[in-house]
C-alpha cells in the first residue's frame, strides 16, 4: 500500500533523538532548531518525561472520559499554577486543530452566533472550522468554505468594530505570535482593543496558543504579555513534548453543559502524564526564564547579519531575509545538519528549538549561516 503523498519530504530519516539533537540511521547528528513544529518543548527523550510515561504504561494507558481520571485534575491544577489562571476551566482533546475547533464551537454555543473573525496570514488548523479560519485558500475545500469567516489585518481596530457591530460574530480568534504566518504579532494597543470590543459586542475572544503556549514565548502564554483575559485559550504542541495532547481553557463566565463538547482520546492517562512531566521540567529547570535569556542571545547574534529582520519572541523566533529561504533551509539540513522551519512568508526562516537549547547551539547556527550566506 502506498502512503497518500501529501508531504514533501527531506531525505533524512531520524531513528533516535536526545535533547536538541536527532540522529539518522547512519549515526549522523542533526541540530534540531525546529522541534517538529514547536512540539518538542523540554528536549527529546528527557529522562523525567520518559520515566513518567514508562511508569504510567505499567498502570493504565487509556480509558474513556466516562470514568474518573484524577490525572486530569492534577494537570488542570498544574496549568493553573504555571499560568496563574486558576479560575479558568479546562477541556482536554488531542491536537491543536481539535482545540481550535472546540473553541470556535463553544463560542458559537455561548453567543448564539456563527460568523468568525480571523486575521490575515492566520493558521489555526486543518479541521473544518479551524481551517476555514486559516488564511490559505489552497487547504480550504468547498466543504470548509461554507463557514462564515472574515479576515482582517492586525491593528485595524476600526475595521474590527465595523464587523462586530453587525451583531453576527461569535468569535475573534488570534495568534499572539503567528506561527505559520511568519511570526508577526499584533500591537499591544490592538490586543487591548480586541478585548474591549469583544466584551462590548458579546463576542468570544479566542487566544490561539497552540504553538506559542507552555513557556515558549518567555511567558507561560504569549497573550500574558498583555493584561487581558480571553474567553477561551487553546493549547497543544509543546504541551506534550511529542505525545498528542491539546486542550482549551475556558473563562469562568462560560457555563459547561453535559454533551456540549466531547472527545474519545482527549485527556487519556498517558497524555495527562506526558503534559504533567513537561510542566515539572519547565518548573524544575526554569525553562520559561531560560527562553527569555536565549532570545536575548539569539538577537545579539542576529544583529550581526546584514539586512535581516528579527521576528518573534522567546524561543519562537524568525529571521526575515530579502530572498526566499527554501534553498537555504535545504543547505542547512544537508550541508550543516541543522533543522529549521519555513512559513507562508517565504523569506522567513523559523527557529523553534526545544526550550533546553543553549548558546553554543545558536553559535552553531549563526556560524553556519555566515558560511552559507
């Protein structure tokens, strides 16, 4: 049977990994500065992470949400402690797209409305409503296009209010730091205006933290750079360090009802243990502050490159060149054995390493860039 050919692949086959490195079948070492789309948050194969998953496998790996699973409450409490969002409620699922799908559905339940406002260059996932709120016509099938979504530019509060005044918008969904879109961020004033306008016009504000959450930005959630309280916060990727898990945090004003959301695999025992282990490591190794330290070091090196724009925050970073970076990424992989990422902005090289990355690893990147450029 053939694999359905939807992924362009680099000719690299990792067979093992440790911390910020992966190794192919020949033993070649690659520096992982992409983390599999920002998924690897606490390093490949972290001993505490592996130990906790192994222990849980000997107990119970899975059962449905028809029974009590105390690990879910333990995870909720730890996320509350890390984020200081103690009054929010948590619903667990299995991916970022599923998190955004449930967030949009919940917003529609809460407001009784159905149109969504998203932003240009947004990426929120590939499921039906999430992909409709993604600014890429190439991945929106006719089925998805029946969703009512309006795309606006960041920082245009007047346009946002004009749309909200129409009275049919259930949700405004935004990425505090755009991922696939190229690491653009809304201005602080606009973030505050979004919150004010959403409250004024009975619309849910959804912060998509699927890629930026769990300390990658230097704050636990990227939106926490601003003093706002989104109605719904979505999370996934680094939440499980490679184990599939996602979730939403729900504002205390939104009331839960039996049956309004559901999932088969979300919040299973192994997934919860994986995320609890991630939170333990983030705390014990002070990785949130480390992200800010490494951001500063990255910027100090990047400033030495002529004509390069530095984008992003924490360890969700980018370098914008005046040329398309696809060929450069290939040379970094095949000649320098360094994984990096691209974006819908073809000139942006994305850097999304494990939060355990060290200065020497960024030295290696910039030495390679200087040689290749």
